[in-house]
C-alpha cells in the first residue's frame, strides 16, 4: 500500500469513529434508536479490505459499524436518516443502519438474519459469473456466524462452482458475549477452508497492509475464475456488542483500548512524514464539520409517514 492509501484509510477511519461516537451520544440521549453495533477497532481492517476492490465490485457487510458504507461513498446524512427513521436514507428508515443498501455503489446490504448473507453472496456470485465476468462480491461476517449452517453450505457451493466470492471473517473474539474459543472447535476460522478445497488465510486485522495484500490476492484469484477465498482477520472490538451493552461478561473491557489500531496507524503516518500536526488538525476539523452537518440535516428532516411502511414490499 502507498502512503497516500494509508492516509485515506486513516481519514475515513477517523471519520467513522467520530460519526459512530456521535450516533451513540444521540442514542443515549434518546434522540434516535440505539440499534448501532459500533465498529470501533475494526474500521481499519474493513477499509483496507475494501481498498483492494474496484468500484464496480459488490459487498455484503456484517452488522458491525458503518465504515463499509462511508468507504463506498454513502453520505453520513443518509446513514443517520436510516437510523432515525427520517426521510433521506437509503431505505427510508425501514431497516436502520444494518440494512443500508446502495446498489449503484455496490452495497447490497445485510441479511435480516446474521449469517443469511452467505446464501445471498452465492446468488450474487452466480449472477456475476454468468452476466458480469470480472467482478467479485465480498461478504464480511463475524466469527459467530461461521458456526451457522449457511456458512458451510454456501462455501461448499461457491467452491464447487468456482464463484467470484471472497469470504472475509472479522474475528473479534466475541459472538455477542460468547468467546470464540467457547463456541468454535477450530483455532482459526480460516482453517475451515481446507474442507472446501479453497485458500484459507489468517491476517492481523490491525495491520492495513497485511489485510490489503491478502484481499488483493483473493480478489485476483476470484476475477480470474479460480473461485473463492476465506480470509480471517484477527481484530479487536473496542466497545460492547451494541450501544447499551454493559460488558459485564468481558474481563478486558477496561484495558482493551490499548489494542486500538487507529492511534497506531496515526503514529506510523507521523513517523513516515505523511502526517503532520497541521494536517491532523485540518483532518479533525473537517471530520467534525462533516459529522455535525449530517446531524443537523437529519434533525431537520421530516419523520416518515406511516403509509411508507407498506411500500416497497414484495411477495
């Protein structure tokens, strides 16, 4: 990765972090529903992976965080409007932050059930192989959903059909409040790739270069018709499962901040001379402006009328 790419990742990660903090603040004040599952600690991993994609590739995201959407160009106001049930969102406030959909930007949303995206990814992969060769689809998911039947069924079929799918596991060590070692028999989620005859790669999710390189290799493999790859990024969930999670189950809740990859990337950019105090101050000011503009835009937007609930339904 170039220093320019790393700086872009830092800027977007910082924007995401500040935006999510503002969402949490609004939720705790009762201004919006507290449905956010914050991605703090996992943004850099998500952004580095997306950096390896082309703009016409597709993503199905996990439910943790909004970095995916911001990276693809969805406005902060649209994301917040979806959470708040206001006009101006991508789904008109019907699905909240976990169902942001922007097809022109390649964002296909999240399944209503965690792990359901595996099956959707297979359908998308089959369509791409038949009608849009050269494009790929990535499904980001957590370690907990790798224990669902949809994971095994989907990876088996994707491998058999050599579909242009990349399965990207963000293993933060927790399935809500259950430690991965309690719920999962294998040491690494990526070890399961051997059962389907596809590559399984484990990377440090806090290292954007390692994530980018693993993702780039997987994307090239998928584009050339060789089939899927299972990538497992070891990441850190800095906050609770959701906004009001007290984390009483988590022994490292008060010390986990030391694992935060964002200040580490900032330090690396300073050391390389890519980031300066002046530039950082400019970035912080721009981030604060973008976040507050989005908040004020959504506060001024009208609530959706009740009849909207019955629109866009299909049977």
